[in-house]
C-alpha cells in the first residue's frame, strides 16, 4: 500500500497527477497524503424489516453486540412505511381490503406488490453505553440499494441522542418485498 501511495505522491510532486485517488473499497476519492483512521466499533446489530410490511409505526430496541458477542447496549429504532400516493388512510385500506384487521405477513406483502411506498427509519438514541468514552458517535448502515454494504452514515453526534432519519421511496418489486420479508439492515455504531 505504501509503495502505491508513494508512486502517486511522486507523480503529484512532478505535476503529472492529482493529490486524490479513487478508492474502490470506499467508493470515493481520497487524499494520497492521508489515510483515514478506522473508527472504534461500539457494537453491531441486525434490524429485521418485516414490521414495515404492516404499514404501521414501529418502535423497537435493538441489542448492540461487540466483536466478541457481548452485549454493549441498545439502539432505539423507529420505522414506518406507507403508500407513496394517498397516505396513511389509503395504506390502512390496502391492508384491510379483505375485511381482516391483522393480515399475515405474507398477505400484507402480497397487498403491497407493485405499489410505490415511502418510509423512514429513525435511529433515535443509545442506552447502556458510556458515550463519554468517545469524541463522537455515529451509525453506519446498509439498505436495499447497497446489497448488504454499509454505505449510509449518520452525522457524528456527542452523547447518546442520534436523531438520524433515513428516508426511502421504493417500488414494491419482488426483490424489495423479499428484502422486507427476509432481509435486515446491518447496523454499526462507531
């Protein structure tokens, strides 16, 4: 790695190259003279997405685990999804059109097929973690469009209140509905 960077630095010094390069791993341009330091991992979690198919507001505490599997704390997550056109009442009407209030997950997912939805996932606060040990805390997470890679990030905050809202708009294709039914958001708190 050093030799690759040295060649880039020499080319820059001779006026033949820029002082940035495209890093394939991070999918962004980076400074040839600076290597970002990795953040300290506080904990990881997997957030199941099946509750979004109910088109209701959901609030849950997700257990954060350290590298050795030990419990590090709890991340509060709020999720909601509704039809992109119409709003909450139309969303409820879609799920209750069969006359049943509580549809099974499969029936709810079938009712959403080929419809446009919008929603949000809010990472609100951390509990059980001494946040004074770090200069700042942020959340890195995956989503349907990243195929498991954690490319989304919240802002860095001091303390335990994250208040980061991720919004999405999506067509309910078979692959997206399968993601809701079986997929998870991979989350790291750093």
